[in-house]
C-alpha cells in the first residue's frame, strides 16, 4: 500500500510539472500582451515595454518557467528587479516556498491568494457534498426499495427535474426569491467560522450549497437506485434473505456496501472537482472562491493565478484519485491496491 | 479606453481602464436642505476596483468616490447640477486654483494651513511632490494616468523613450525631478516642457498629482491601503478588492479647511459593498428594505429590470447622460476610398441603433465623438438620425467600386450589441454594401484584436470618455498617429488614421497657452476627422440609476462622472 501511494504521488508530481509547462506555453502562444493590461489607458509602446520588463514578461518563456519552478522549491522575493529591491527594500514582499508566483493583477503572491480562497470553495464543496450524499444516497435507496411505487416514481421524477435545471437558474432563483423577494434568509455572503461562528458560516452557505446539492443529488439518486437494484438481484442477497437475515441488515451490510463502491469513485472525483471551485455558483452568489478567481484570472490574463489554479485543481484530482483507490480497498475487501 | 462596456462584458478586467470625466447634465431627487447628517449610507459596487492607490486609480467612478471621501487634491470639482460649474475646478487643499506663468508652462499652488493626514500630521508640499514622483516609477506604479511623464520638464532617455527620472524608488535622475517640481515653504511649483492651460481641470479629475506620504509607501503592497486626508478614513486601513470597505469619520479632518460645495460629509459611515451583479443590486434597491433604504449604487439598472421600475419605484430613479461616447472607427488600411467612407456614414441608421440598444432609457444619439459640454463639443458635426441609404447607394455607385461592396463590422458581442449590429447591417446593405458581422465575445481579446495593424475588419466599434473636460483627451489620443501607430500595434488609433494636417492641429492645440485657442484647434481637428470620415458617432449611454427611499440630497452630476455624488448625499433618520 505504502509503495503504491508513493508511486502514485510521484506520478502526480510529474503530471503537475508537465501541466505547468503546458500552461506557460499556451499563455505565451496567445497574442495578448500582459504588459498592456497592466499598463493602463493611453500607454505608449515604450511604457508597455517597460511594464512587461517590470512584470518579468520580457524574458523568454522557458526562463520564466524555470524561475517559477525554482520559486516553488525555494521561494522568491518580489519585485523581481534586484536593483529595485536594493534601492527600495520596503517594496520587497517575500513569497515562501511553495511559491506559485506573483499576481500583477491582484498584487499579491499566488500562494497567499489561493490560501484565502480555498476555505471558501472548500466550505461550499463540503456542505454541498454532505447535502447531496445524504440526500442522494438515502433517496436513491428508498426509490430502489419501493421500486415501481408512487414514491419511487416521485423521487426519480423530481430528481430528474433538478438534474435538468442548470445551476445558474437554481442559484438565481434561490437568491432572487427566498433571499431578496421573500426575505426568508439574508442574501448570502461568505462568513468564516472565526467571523460568524458555526451558525453564521453554515447559514450563509445554505443557499449556494443547496444550489449545488440539488443538481448533484439528482444524479446520485438515480445512480444509487440503479446500483442498489442491481445488488438486490445478486444471488448472495437471495441467499441471505433465504437464511432469514433481517431486511435492515441485508440492506446496510450487504446491499449498500456493494452499491457504494462505484458511488465512492464518483463522489471522490465530484468533490475534488468542486474543491477547485464551483464557477457558476460562486459567480451567482458572489462567493470569492477558487471558481470565481479562475474566471477572473482568465479574463484578466493573469498567468500566475491561472497557473496556480491549474496546479491546485490538478493536485486535488490526483489526491482524490489516490484516496478513492484506498477507500475501494476498505469498502470492498476483494480489491487490493499495489 | 476600455469603456463601461468592457466592464459590462467582463466580470473583471485589467484591460486599459477609462478615467472619464462627466460631460453631462445632472440628475437629483429627494432634495432636502434640512439634513443633519449621521447614519449609514450603503454603496453597492458591482466590479472590483483594480486600484485604490491615488496614483494608480484610473476609473472615473473610483476617483469620484474617493475624491469626496478620502483623497483631497490641490483643486476639486464642486457639487453642482450645472455641468459648467461642476467641471470648473475650485480650491481644495490649495488656497487657489493655481497661478500660471510662462505661457501656462509653470503652475504654482500654496497649500492651506491646517490640512492634515488621518494621523494628524500636516500635509506638506513634499507630500505633493512625492505623490507626483511616484508616477515616474513606471516599473512599480502601473495602471494609472501618465500624462505627467510627457508634460513635466524632464528630458527623455533616448534609449528607453521614457523620462530620465525613474521615480522615488531607484531615484535615477532625481535632480532633474527636483528641478521640475520645487517646494518653497508651502508653495509647490510645477515646471512643464509644454503649455498645460487645463492643468487644474486635469488634477481635479485625476488623482495622479495627489499628495502621498513617503513613509506610507510600500509600492505594490500599498495598492489597497488608503491613507486619508479627507473627511472619512477606511476602517482597518486596507480595502478588500472583493468585498469593499467601510469608511468612518476621520477625527483629524477639519471641515473648516474644506468647502461644503465640495464635501458635506453627512453620513457617519459609508459602507462599500463590492461584487453583486447589476440585477441583484437593482432587486435589492427596488425591494427597498432595511439598510437598502439608505443605499445607492454606481450601476445602471439593467434593461431586463426596466419593467420593475414603475410607480413609486420610478420616483427613486434618475437618468443621467454618461460621460462616454460610442462610435464606429473606419479602417483606413482597408477603406481608402473617401466616397465609400462617406456612403457608410450616410447610410448609418443611428436612430435604429439607439432603439435596438434599449431606447432613450439606455442611449441617446451622438453627433460628435466629443461628449456634450466637454470643451470642444460640436453639436452638428455629424447629422445622425436614420441615415439615407438611397442617397448613399448613389454615392457608392459613383465611387467606382464593385457592388455590393463587402464590409466587415467587428464589435464586442452581447445580446444587445448583436441586435444593434443587425440594424446597422440592414441599413448598410440597403445602400449597396454586403456586410459580415464579427462579434467577439471576450472584450479583452476584442481590444487586442482591433489594435492589430493587419486586422481584417472595415468597421470597428469603440467607446471613449474624456479624462478631463477637454477634447485634448479625446481626439488627440484617439487619432494622432504618432504615439499610436507602430509595426506591432495601432494603439488606440484603431483605424490607422494618419493625417499630417490633423497632427499639426493637435500640435497647435498642445502648444496653446490658452484654453480658448486650444479648443479652437481641437474643433478644427475634429472637423477634419469628420471630413475624412475617420469615425461615426453612435450614441451616448445613459446612466439610469436607482437609490433607496431614505437617501437624501441624491445627485448624479458632471463632477461625479455621472455616478452618485457622495459630496452632498445624506440618509434619513429612519436608517440612522
């Protein structure tokens, strides 16, 4: 198991290096000039050139990539110009390893920037995840157990409706009606536990998490129902039933355990994806998480932030994959990693 | 410029930002001369501010809000619904609006006694000098207005093409700067290499010459730190790009050093809330509940919400002419035949364009690229109206070109812009053109595309707002080929217009020591642009704004760039 995890981690690091290289290449293949963005209005070419130099974009891109890689390992000091750092030490801001660069758009080092956003996206993902897993698996199991009944049809039908509704529609609906028009809840605004306590944190997450949960839950209802029904038709369950095992025990210990394996895979990857930011939901609710940052950084041609996000998201997915593989072995003893 | 439309297209953009000066009529409601002050005003802002550093701010709305709250300059624009008064500077931290000598190449100001920073220290001449010096640090202080680089009497480095002084951090060429801006006691004197007759207007509109405390300067790290010399100070000292900040009373501000014509500073607290969409902001202000009764916004009501603005809600709205002008640029690399350009102008249906854009609540027709009441505006430079496709067709036929004449029109694509493009297409096609529409969804990509020297579009949409109320900040930066056209980029001269007579008139305007002469030359230059059909004015966007029912003395005016003016605004007792 240990060797397996080490091997997977090593592969993951190689993937991250390649991804960072490709992102750099794509950025510099674009015709957009980052110096022009930062320079402001009415900038003559000489000033744009100077801005490019100040941002470090005047160097060949492989050199910039190398500087970035060194920064990840050793950390970096900004501004990059040694003469400027020497003459005006008050300007220096240190970016500790792993330094993912410095955003000239947001004027902050990317590592700090991501650290600020991760709690927001992680909170949203976590609450939404708990809601959809609890709702999706239990409703899916109920639908399977009541197959063909009104309950089954009702659950499946309603879940289909929520699945069909795009998250931006659901988000806008929840913010426009329950929050603004009906005044049932305040317009959500992310509040950390430190600032608002657990209730403040949770109550502000409720609507955006519900937006995500309703969408994901619908899929999980259908998947859980299908897997539970499939498990229920297995011979070993018929045997268990014939041997007089209590129905509850059959469901929890045998049926759900078998059905859970593929659901865990899916849930792991969905959760990892959401950790990287729920782009639409964060936009609708103005939650300044990783998703909103991703949109902003792409639109403002902010390479360091974009690169940091790509690497972070990739790392989430790689780690989630490893965890899912390990969980497989825990849930299903027949599976052995290594 | 990346205009208001750029901001509308992008959630956030770091593209070139337009500082604009309102050339507009004012709007006001809930006038109440018996206001006593106090309470909390909420100010909704949709898009994040890129900078709050005075030398880096370049958006009209940011500069306006901060002028009335935390940043004072030598002069300021007063609160007035009369656009002419509102764009005529009055003294702020200086005792007068300045004394000019040497054909407007030298300007002197004396700083008032008793003016202080938020920590109680006196504002000195050196603080003003330091503030101006920061603009020269083009490797650190990026994004702000840079006019001073070409005006201040400092030689240019032949190698870089930039001034030989590189700012207060590296200090190369410091002696040159010390000679160009001098302090004598409380009197500061600026020495320019060319006349700057509208220097007071420029520094009233822009914060580039505002004072800055050297001991507070940490370059980039200071970008969101606000150190006030105005009636308010920022709680915590650091602005949050994503959520805004709360301004509370500055205990070291003395109203006796200020004028109620510039700042009344009535609310005790102003909360800036950044980040909600225009629709969400409008919904909350329409609902008018709780603290939103005392709320204003810089966002126009989106057309999708027009239907909600009825009855009593409508009484809380104000329509103001924005400081922007939208226009079409004709690509001179492709449209070389004057008759073809004239036929395009003649067949442009401006009336249908405005209607497709949402009608009079959203736009009004423009007849000049210079906004009304900016010095140099000419009301009848272009005919506007519905155009005359039949006459245009005759003109096109006489041009000796193959018909239908192919045209490509490029614009930043939105549903509204698409609809507007289609009505233009229809009118042009009736005049014998075959029009291809090329909408570009990403506004940043759009502005990069239209600056390409070899671009394939014949007609290009653009928008612009003056930096201060003079045409010198409109036609010169947009059509003077010399600072714009290079082998790599057309700069802001998107249509690659190149005219020696035009450039000569710009030179004359830039070397005029009087505003009257300057304006005359700029009007002649604009007439030349119209004769050459270098552009076709389309519209002036309307700011259609709503505020809470308990907001008093609400006004949008020319001094505030058409946005809510925080100078006089108060909130009623129920939200105090």
